[in-house]
C-alpha cells in the first residue's frame, strides 16, 4: 500500500492512501492534530490536500549508540555538587 502524507504544520497532518474506488480522492489512513473532520476512512477530495500530499518517508532507524556510566568516584570531590530535584 502506497502512503502519502499531508502536513500543513509541524505536529499536524494526514497519512493518506489511494483507493481505486475513489479515483478523484485519497482515503485517510491516519490523522494527527487535524480535529474530528478527518476520521480514518474519510475520502478527501480537497484540491489543497491532494495537491500538497507527498510520498510518505519511513523514519530511518537511529544509529546504535554506546553508553557509559559515570560514577561519583569518577568525578573529583571538588566538582561534586548536591543535586536538587
């Protein structure tokens, strides 16, 4: 299934898919921050949305990171300060 995305601003958008039953529109697969007007399964025919919908890019996996633990004994006593929460 080919997915398209429409994101008018950061934190808001639609993930859309094509359906042969609706050749003049796209079907909402998922929405975030777009309100109740774009439930899953709704057919979108708005020219603005259709014109700005772009291919969906999957997120690339994060690189593997290594972590090390710094213990209190590794910090000189002259640099230690109380931690306030």
